[in-house]
C-alpha cells in the first residue's frame, strides 16, 4: 500500500474556509506562517490571492 498525502481543507484550523490550514498540514508548516505568506503574496500581487483562495475553496475537499 502506498502512503499518499492528499490536500484537504482543514475543518479544525480555519478562519474562513480552511484552505491555509490544509496547505500548512500538507507541507508540515505552521498555519500562521502559511497565512502570513498568503497575506504578503496577496498584497504584492494586487490582491489576486483572493481569487486563488476562492478557487482553492471550491476545488479542495474538506477533511473528515
């Protein structure tokens, strides 16, 4: 059996939809670090990160 990592939205560690929490869990990072990087990237790219967040919210399944 293969041990596959899957990317899910976090149901426990979320503020809006759990996208940053799920990404942090997938990569083994602190969720505050992922949120900080997301905010910086969103500001530096004229808030196009908001669109990326909404798309990820729609396509990432929520964990159980």
